[in-house]
C-alpha cells in the first residue's frame, strides 16, 4: 500500500494533527481529541497504533508510532494520518478487485469505488450503504469460495474469493480474482487434451482398422495357402502315383527288353543255326574221315601218318569246342552290371560265331585283332550280340553285291570306336534303322524281325556308348560303335 509521505505531512499540518511530547505526562500534554484515541494510547504503550475513521466525509487512517527515550520509556508519539482517497488514487481500476474491511466488516479501502462502505450480509449477499442488498451466489470448489455476482461491470462476474485478516492494521483484506483467465486456460487445456485424445483415438482407430484389415488379409491368405497346400498335396499324391506307375512301367519295359534281347538272340541263333550246323558238321565229317584214315594208316603199319591224322582230329575237335563255347556264351542271358571287357576278345568271338554266315554269303573279312587287350565298359555277351548283329546285317546286305567285303576296325582315342564297313548297297532309310520292327528284309519269309538294331542301340547305350549307322561316301554302309574306355579309378 503506497503511503504518500508528503501528502500525509501536508494533511497532518493542515489538520494540525501533531505529536505530543514530554517525558512526564505524555497523555496529559497531548491534544485533547488525540489523547483518547486508541492508536495514540497504543503508541504510549510502546506499540504501533492504527485507527480508521471517517471525518467530514474523509476516510482517514491514523498511525501512531512511539518514540523511546534513553531510559527505554516512551518519550513522545509520532502521529500520521493518511487520506485513503489519496491512497486509492493510483490504485483505482487495477486488477484484481481488492477491498479492505474494517472491524465492522464495512469496505473501507478498495480499488473499485462502487464497493465503498458495502458490507457482507450473511453468506449469499452484500449490502450497500443505503441498505440495498445484492445477491452473491457462493460455490465451494476444492475448499475455495467462488463468487458469482452482477453488481458491477468492473467486478468480475465469477471470481475466486480470497480473504485474509490483517491484524496489524485491524482490517481484513479481500481479493476477487477473475475466474475467466483460469476458465480460458482450462478450456484451452481441455481443448488440447481433447485434441490429443482425438488424435490418439484416431491413431487407435487407424491401428485397429489396420489390424482388422491385416487380419482379414491374413485369413484370406491362410485360406489360399490352405487351398494351395491341399491342391499341392493332391498333385503330390498324383505325382507319386504317376512315379509308381512309371517305375512299374519301366520295370515292365526292362523285363520286356530283356525278353526281347533274348528273343533277338534266339532269332539270330535260329538264323545262324543252318550255318552253325554246317560249321559243326564239316569238322565232324573231317574227324570221321581222319579217323578212318588213321585206322587205315595203322593197318598199313604207317604210324607216323596215323599220328598226323590224329593231330588233325584234335585240331578239328578244338575248333568244334570253340564254336560250341561261343554259341553257349551267346545264348547265355547276361544280367551282370557293366564291367571290364576286352574288346579284341569280344570282336574275335563274334567274328568266329559268324564265320559260317560270311562264308555262305561269300564275304571276305578285313580284320586285325588288337594285339594288346583293349578294355572297355560293357558286358561280354551283350556286346558280342551287338557285333554279331552288325556282321550278319552286313552279310545280309551284301548278298548279291559284286564286291562283298567287310572291314572291321578298332580306333583308339576317347571314346574308343569300332567301325563295320561293308560294300553292300547302303542303308535305305538311315533315320529309321534303329526303330523297333523296322526291316527291309522279307518278313513273310522269316528273314527279319526289325529288332536287331533297336536292341543293339539299347545295349550300347546301357554301356554309356553310342551306335550310329550311315552310308559311306564311296558306297556301302558304315556302322560306328563308340564305347567308353575302362578306367580303374572310374570303376572304383
Ligand atoms: P533285321 O535285320 O531283322 O531287318 P535290324 O534291326 O537288324 O533288323 O535291321 C533293320 C534294317 O536296317 C534292315 O532291315 C536293313 O534295312 C537296315 N540295315 C541294317 N544293316 C544294314 C547294312 N549293313 N546295309 C544296309 N542296310 C542295313
């Protein structure tokens, strides 16, 4: 509360309010109107005295302060009187609304002049000096009093009522703090909180929607995966069935091929049987005549000649044994896996086996057996069957040809090849010769079944080799059998 000291002193002198001095009897020496005042008497007792009063329409606050002498006793009193109007001048209209009430509860000082001399009339009203009552709606919020009024446009309509006693000056101070800024702040905070809640709600909604969409997509996906898995399982089962059927078919085919091979061999044997029986018959006849000759030479006492005949008989028997051994080997059903085979031995055996057929057709043979073993991958009997088939085919083809010569040659290198070149008319349809049942030989006559080359093809392939038939540039047919060399590491 600003105190205008100059104003105070002016008023003091103007009203001739003075300090009373005198150590003996201060009360007796004080001006009469001052001596009985409570503030003066309080100052005499050594404390600050304050009095409120209205004089001539002026509101005055009187302060009396003691002045102590060397002995510690009050030696004099300084009295100051403050005109409240002066005090309120700078203060008028400022915020918040403030007033001070005196001991009787009347507004004595305020920054809202319309409230001057009002007093509280119970809990829900204020009373103006004329006795008019103005209502106050009082609410209690969190232990605080909230006033709602419409007495003045300069007093907040809704205000926080704060009151505190001021015992030093003998007044109560009251402040009416406008609720509007707090409300605005609260509204702003509520708006912010609402916005945040809305934002979070929107986020939550979006997340939920996203989750729902994902769940839906997931369900669709799972259904699709399920359907696809079912379809795949069915396809898998069908494939397994097909594989099983295929394996069974392959097994049947293998059996049929084996039977065909055997049938082919038997057919070849049938074709060769006339020649073979002739081949066996010849040495047999020779043995018979050599035996007769031997007997005759013995009768004539010519043992050296008889021994010669016996030697010839032995040679003939060896030849027959070789023919029979080849025949037995040829007829044998070979089921051994691919193994090491000496190409020279197999070719020699095929050449010997077909000797009668060649002789019958008047075919000359050009063939140099390799001196050292030539090891290839194959099966002795099956490879022999291929070579016998190629030689008999060549003999068949050259029947009636002017020149009848068959050349068999082994060529080293990788892969190793054996060529059979004849001087026949050549192959009619080279691209069809390996087809089963393809033959140009009179079937009705029982000459050809058209199986020899297709069986040979399968056999050579099972050894990892190839067989080719073509017409030679100079005429005639040339068959090439390529075989893999036998390498010990590979076999291991
Ligand atoms: P087949 O001897 O029972 O006819 P193959 O499969 O052995 O059966 O031969 C098929 C066909 O290939 C023969 O009918 C023939 O037309 C042809 N052929 C095979 N070898 C020769 C060859 N050296 N010269 C000409 N044609 C051949």
